[in-house]
C-alpha cells in the first residue's frame, strides 16, 4: 500500500512522461540517469505530457508501490514549472498535495 505523508521525501522527475512504464523502467531511470538509490520513504512523481495523469512511485525496505491519479476529460493537473534546469527536483508535501488535489479546468462551458 502506498503510504505518503509529510515525512516522505518527494522528487519530481521533470522530463519523464512515458506512462507505459512501470516499476522497472522508473527504477532504471532513477539508478542510471539520476545516479540515485531509492531510499525508504522516497516518493518519485511523474506526470504525463497532457497533464491528465500523475504517478507516484514509492519504495520501502521490502517493496515498491505505485499510485496513479487520472482526471476525466475536461480536467488536468497543474503544470509544474521550475526556474532551474534540473532533471530531478525535491518537492515538499504541501506542493504534492496541491498538485494532486487542485484540478485545472481546461474549458468552462455554460448552457
């Protein structure tokens, strides 16, 4: 079970948008491209290019977990923008909660 709290360390992978990938590919990127070893409690966040799907990958000392949230048509997640040109960003719990719980309406239609 994915258990996330404000005590976890959260990392946003800016240039990773391939939602076909599961644990092995994400772990490969973490190991090979980012030169990081997932530690207990680390949560890695990836977002689709169309901003409609977010995945959170988590690791504890025994297992890997995956959480996915997908919006229906007409909604999307806020775009995450950083000033620096890094591949991996540390992100705090409040920002993670804001991303997951604040949908952006793509179009507002009044009848």
